[in-house]
C-alpha cells in the first residue's frame, strides 16, 4: 500500500503595474486575506527575492549606473528571474505553497519591451529559456494613470535609475501591460488602482476567489 499523500501544486499569483500603483500596499492586504483562508503565502519580489537577485536589484536600481545598456538591463532582469524560479518559486509550488510575487516576467515585456524598445521575440526567447515554463496562475494588473502613480511615488525621496525616466517611458509601459492583459484574459485581472486601498483589496479578493474554489474539495 502506498501511504504517501500526493501534494497539490501551489498557486503563483503575480502583481504588476506602473510606479506607485499600490502593489506593496495590496501585497500586505493580500497576505492577510490568504491567511484568513488558511493559506500562508510565500512572499517574494522581482528583481530580487534571493541573495543573487537582491544583488542584481541593487545594480539595476542604482541611479549611479548611468551607462547600463538596455540589453544588459534585460539580461540582468532574467538572471534574477532564473535564480528566483529555481531557488524559491518552483520548489515552493512543488511543495504545495502559494507564492505571491511582486512583479514577474510581464514586467520585462512592459519595461524592457515597451519602455526600452527591446524586441518582443527576444524577451519571449529569454522567457522560454530562463523561466522554465513557470506561468502565473493569476496576474493582478494594477492599472492607474501614469501621472497619478508618479504623484503617489513622489514623496518617497530620491528616484532610482528607472524612476528617473520621463512620462512617455511610463505611458509605453502602461500600454504594454494593458495590451498583454487584453490578449490573455484567462490569466490577467485588471484592477482599477485609483480605488481606495480597501477597494483595490476587495477587487483582488474577488479576482482570486476562483483559486480557493479549485483547492477546496
Ligand atoms: N523592473 C523592470 O524594469 N523589469 C523587470 O523585469 C522587473 C522590474 C521585474 C523595481 O520594481 C523596478 O524594477 C521597477 C520596475 C523594474 N521600476 N520602476 N519604476 P518595484 O516593484 O520594486 O518598484 P516600483 O514599481 O517602483 O513600485 P513602487 O513604486 O514601490 O509602487 P507600488 O509598490 O506599486 O506602490 P505602493 O508602495 O504600495 O504605494 C505607493 C504610494 O501610494 C504609497 O505612499 C501608498 O501609501 C500609496 N497608495 C497605495 N495604494 C493607494 C491607493 N489605493 N490609493 C491612494 N494611495 C495609495
């Protein structure tokens, strides 16, 4: 008789959006929401989430790195992601944990693709190689006019290397995110991030409700 219980694979939920959209705020609320449903999520972020990834994050956000080429930036994002998937995300999902990740591959399409103009096919090739088939179960896209997000983020002190970019850069990012959400409605949930923090949390909770139905016998 086989006494080993099969483990149900966990769920990967990613949060995306422009600067100041409210991802960090929502993540804190979502953690409590999942806990209330008996799920203790693994919290992580991109770039970062591992010692190697956090070292990469320090480089890509360092405003003193004024000569980082777009190609190098793209590869650094995927280097961090390749490490995070293997060190944290895939083992957690295989062990049945739910993972809440602050940004994932969609951010590379939006920032390095839409923002920096890197070819979509190049990003797709990197994704296939580096991410090893890990696709979020749900991606919550916090959508907000660029000026509103920038106004929210303005009070935080010095801008990092990416935040110093102009409005048109962030408009392209927003459009790329929205286009990706439109093209993949099965995975994306578009949230109105101009709502109150509680309102955004309610929208997210509604969007995630089907995931609980899937795991409840
Ligand atoms: N990046 C990339 O280029 N390519 C990639 O592949 C990846 C990332 C993965 C780091 O991301 C940078 O890396 C990011 C993209 C790039 N660069 N930029 N710009 P990050 O996620 O760590 O940093 P961020 O995008 O700059 O996030 P953020 O600015 O910290 O925003 P947030 O987490 O979405 O917002 P928040 O901290 O929750 O809220 C901001 C303020 O608004 C704060 O004062 C809140 O109290 C307030 N807030 C939040 N929600 C609300 C609502 N609903 N109403 C009113 N006020 C609110």
